[in-house]
């Protein structure tokens, strides 16, 4: 009795929370290789530390690092990456899981990751296993331009590619809401082509604006962080201390000023359901933190019935597919059988030797005789030709 | 009835306790750290973690010390035996001597993987290999999925299974070997490694494993070996052995972590060589750095050891130190020091919850600082010869230091497909002789490369006579890659995996050469863009010219309008005249017109037209 009275408000609360997310994922992508792009890796790793601090586990973070800065021979501080010249926080730390690294960070792999079009051998840790109740933070940094972002100085992803990937995710019900952040030159052009719902997008600079680095560390020898990421982090570190923080995404966006970032950071709300007002009301921890809203099944007969119906329909489809596959198999078997009957020669798969062969002198004489015969034959032909020429 | 029940319960309890005791006997775990100071202020630290699980329990998915994540991968991929290596740096055998574990626990630079897979056909083995490499790539955060057909070989002579395979037949067991010489090894590889340990790096010797020190080492190798072992008359066990070997530079390790860059000390702190004649208060000749062999565990590893892992076998001392008995070593309380009979090593028995620390003061006796390292059976060094971008050669120098024993070994190379070797140029000669010596090479297994499909595999069984040096050389040609086949950092060069040398006699010993960096001719990657720009320009010029010819009327110069200063002056005058006229009109219009804007508009249109007309003229 008591239990039910306790549960009742919970059920009532569960009602409005149906529109909420039940899991948080983060896709953190650095697209720059080479030592002088140290700051881009530091950008990504500082966001990685932040989302980890706010509770997203490594299994739900996809981290893409195209180069190795921590163990780079040029790094005077082996095993570390710092995003500040005070070197207070080692971003690489003792516990880090990089999912895609080195040459694996390509446009193809990134789009395959988002859309989950991967081979069956792909391990789970390298997949984005989200559903329609997952909030995803997509953070990208690197070198870009008008409607493109370079990957490892070798290829580019266009704004349309990104927009289409997000649309495919939406169609496959792979996200609930997305916060897309990008720190690169002319970053705002990258999200200008997005057209899928429930995406809040923000970037560091407008068209024809560069995105600048914040400061350099003289012992590391290169710039260590970009301005936009630096001030994002400043806000997240000072205002969002833990997952109970009530700071909203709007507060975060309001903290961007031209004086700090040296470029015009942009925000796009129009894709979001409810527009700017609704989007600004989302909590920062909805994307950066791991807030697990448990969804309680209502257990009503109707929903169960519809679910059962769906299952029945699904099993029917499966059965149909099974029979179709069997028919095809049978047809194929018949075809091969008839082919065998007609006496047609079956093509044997060519056997390729997999193992190295020993180099031996076993049939040395045979080889020599074959060679000599061939040579003698050629000489005879030539002689015959010149003889015939002389005769004519 | 009740009695019966209690009897059943009792028997069940006793049975289960019997079971658990049996499983405890089959499953065991031990860990050990061996510290071995080496000449030139180096310190070799060998971490070894070994656990056994009975094969039947493993097959029943009953993992105790065996890491479940790895076990499931092995079962899924039908792996009989697995060896995985992550290595970095170069073992300096000239000064450090023979390798730890007889070289059996080390790999070439980068990542190396070899495994015996159970599969009926070659295709099935390939498929399982693909599954295995991909799964391991997810587990160890390494790009092991790049071990594809071009990087996989099936060695014939070089690798022999270490475990006991009772029901293994040659037909259904396949040995596959893959290597990634360019793979970086960093903290993200250590993190999953530590997670495989029963104590997860929270207690015992694993607490000393810190990425900041491990990846600052002069040489390091992380190894994972899984193999079945069948003792006579007992049940087979599956053994997993995790090994980390590293050679730390004591000087470098002692630098503070926040300030690792050596800076010159201020003048008054400089140790001066007072024997120099010019030594004075304002002139100083710095003394040589002493090969300092005084250190403490926390200086070297950045932290003290936190007790012992409670799961470890207490019979095995967790830490051993190889220094001469004459050297004094201090240690923290609650630790029992035991000197071994060989007089050059001692072990420490540690209480489970005591922080362990050892201090080695500077040695009093300069002659007995370190135990003299063992001389290796063979020295090997490999390098490129030749010049230019088209072809080159590889030369391996193999030196047998033993005065009386001949060394026989298998030399294995797995080369990338774009290095096409000329097998007929392969020859071996003894140093000092100019003619090649055919008796040195005993057997050659060779599998030529296929472009973009597989690499070259070369296995040479050869011998080196006592106290002599043998040069093994061959030439190769570099192929030109397709534009899209170049990696983003193509100008850096392409890594060629280390050669694996397996010594067959007089004793089993393994070593690997360093990897090579082969520079291929790289195209100008901006070339396509240049072509596009150039073509566009050419088309624009051609099209523009043609278009002009088609739509313009050409007239002689004297027929056309006047050009020059006079014409410009005339034009300006005309315009000013028009403007004045327009202003006048506007004034009159404003003054007179009250009816509406319509005529006004019309007027402006008129004036616009008239201006246009004037301009055209």
C-alpha cells in the first residue's frame, strides 16, 4: 500500500519526462595531425576531461585523435598533454581510452561512426550505439574554411556531408538531441547546412573570420589551446561544478563575447523544436553530463497490445524473409545441379598458396634444359627466316 | 525426511567446497618485479604478472583471474595461443647486454601480434584473424585493425608454439603474424593493459606503472602471452602472462615531473673540476656527470609501491633486485630482505598493506656498482644502403661474439609490398672476405609480394661462424604508390618492420633489429589543384576570346569613338550639363506639382533614359 503511494508520484513524474533523454554520448573529434597542431588535441582532450568529470563513461565517449602528442618525441613532458601554460592539469592522465587514432581518423570513418554503417567485425567500443533517447555532444576542432573542415591535411568534410550524416542519424532514430560544437576558422559555416531537427549548433567564428589560439607554452614550444575552447572550458569549470548544476546552454552561449574569443561565435537554434527559447532552456549537463533519466514502462494494456502486434508483424516478416532465402537457396542448388548435369565444367576457386615456399635447387637441370631448348628454338627460327630470305 | 535433506545439503556443501578447492589449485596468480641496474645509469625494470586458469573453467566461461574481456575475444576467434607486443625504443645490447627473458617477451618497434588460430580452411583462418585483430583494436586502443592482408604473413620457421597443444594438427591450426611498425605506443595502451590485471593497478607492483615514466623510458616493451600448458598428469591450464620491461634512464627519471627540461644550474651550484690549471672563482670547468647509481623507488617511478596484491601467491617475492651483495640497500619497515645464493640478487617480501620503498645510496665500492650484464649470443644491426628514390638495398650486420660457438638462426623479414626485393641479389659474406659465402645461408623460404594485396615474406636460415661478422645484403626497388594510397604524412617515410631473429642453437634466444624508415618518392600533392586551376584558366581564356569574337563588332580605330583626355573632358562636361539641367527641372517640378507623384516618377524615368542615352553616346 505504502509502496504504491510512493510509486504514484513517480509515475506522474514519469509522464512529462517521456520527452527526455536516457543516455548521454560524446563524439569528440580532432582532425589535425602534426606537432604544431598540439592545441587542437589539447582542445579535444580538455573537453574529454570535462565530459568525463561530469560523468559520461569512456564506453560512451568516442575520442578521435589523429596524432600522438603525449608520447611524441618532441614533447618535453612525456605522457602528458597540457592545455594551459601553468601545467596544472595533465589531460592525458593515467586513464584514457582513445577509440580512433592515427590514420583511422578519416572522413569516411567519422561518417560511418555517426551513421553506424560499419562492418560486422567493428568492436563495440568503436561504435556510437545511441538510440532515439540519446543526447549527443559532437565536438570538432581542426583547420577549416568556408563550409569545410580538413581531416589530417589530406581530405575534407563538407558542411553538406555533415548535414546529410545528421539527417541519416535522425532518420535512423539515432539521437534525441544533439549539441554540435565546432572550433575552427569560419566554423559557423560548417553548421549552416544542417537541416535535421533537434540540433543546437554553435561555432567559434563567422565566415571570413579566423579562430585564434589563446596562448602558448614556451617549454612545449607551441600554442596549447584555442580561445573559443578556452572560454568554454572556463565556463564549464567555474559554473558547472557537478551534474546538479542548473546552468543552461543559453547561459553558456551568453558567456561568449568578441572581446574574449576575438571572433564572433555563432549559435543556431532554428532546428530545435520550440526554437531559441526551448533550446536555451536545455541544461549544460544535458549534453556534457551523464544524467540518466530512467523511463518507467507504463504497463498499460494498450501499449502492450501494440507492442505485441508489432512483434507479431516483425516475426512474420522474418519468417517471410526466411522462406524467401530458402527459395533462393533451392533455386541456386537446382541451377548448380543442372549445370553439373549438363557436364559444364565448374569453375574451381583458384588455390592460392598462403605459405612461403622454400627455394630449392631440386629441378635445376630441368629448368636449365627448358631454358636452353627455348633459346635454341628461337635461334633455329631466326636461322630459318634468314635462310628463307636468302632463297627468295 | 529432514535428516535426508540435511544430508543432501551437507553433501552439496562438501561437494562445492571440494570444487572450489580444486579450482583454487588450478587457478593461481603471481606477480613479480625485477629491478636490474645496468651500466651507464640505466635501470631495467621487468614487471611480470602471470595467472593460470584451468581449460575446462575457461571453456565454461568461468573466469577468475583471466580477464573476461580478453577471454571472450579469444573464444570467439578460436585462438589457441596469442602473443601481442607493444614496443618502443631500442635495446642497446652493446652496453646493456642480453635481453630480458631471452628476448622472448619483446617485439619490434610498434605493435606485433601473432596467434595460432583453429580453422578448417585458410579463408576461415583469415576471417578469424580479421575478427581477432578488430576486437583487439577495440580492447587495446590501437589500430590493430590495420593488420590486413598486406601486413599479415604466415611464418614457416620463425615462430614455434610456446604452449602445449595436445590435439593440434597442422591442418587445422594456422599461425598468422601481423606487424604495425608505425603504431605509437602510449598511455591509452597502458590503460587497458592495467585493467586486465586482477588488482587493476590499485595494489601490488602494478601501482608503480605510470604512463609518464613508462613512456619516458629508453626502451620499453609490453607483452601479453596466452598459451595452454599441460603439466604431466594434471589438467591443462590456460596461462596468461602480462609482461612489461622498461629501461629507465636514472638521470632523466629523477628529474621533477613538472620541470623535466634540464637547464644549466646557476654558477655557484656548478660542480667544477678543480684540477684544471685555470680553475679560479670566476672560471669553472664542469666535472663530468658521474654515472649516478643512487636512487630510490619513488624517485624512479614517481610513487611508492602500495602493498601487495592480496590475490598473489605469497611464495613468490614481489620485488627482486639484482645488485652485488656488497652494495647496501635500505628499505621501508615491514619488509623482509632475502639475499639469494647467487650473491648478485636479493628479493623482498612485503606485508600486504605496507608502502614499499627501497633506497640505493651511492655505492662505496666503485667496482661493484652493477652486475655485469650477460653477453648476448648475437648482435644484429640493419640499415638501408644505396641512394636515390628508385632503388636501394638492405644490409644486416650479424656479429657472433662467442669465440668458439657457431650460431644458427632464422632471419625473418616481412616487408611492405612497395619494397620489391630482388631475391637474386641476396647474399651473405663474412667480414674481411670479398667473395660471398654460400655455406652461410642454409635454407630460404620466400613468398613474393603482390601489389596492394600482400607483402614480401622472407625467412632465411643461416649461420654465423664463431667470432665473426656476417653481412647479409639484398637490393630492392621502390614502387610508386597511387595518389590516394599515400598517408597524410607521406613525406615522413614509411616504416619497415623489424627483422625477427630466432636463434636455434646453441640456445633459444630472440632478438629484433630496429625498424627502418623507407622514403618513397612522394608526389606534389597540390598538383591536382594546380591542374584544375591551370585548365580552368585555359578554358576561360579560350572561351572568353571566342565569345568576344562572336558577339562584338570590330571597327577600325578612327571609326570608333574618341579615346583620350579630350574625350574624357567632353564626357564630364556633358554629364555636368545634364546634372544641372536635371536640378533645374526638379526645382520647377517641386514648385509647381501638387497633384501627385506620378508625373514625377515618369520624369525621373525620362531623365534616367536620357542619361543612359548620353552615356551610350
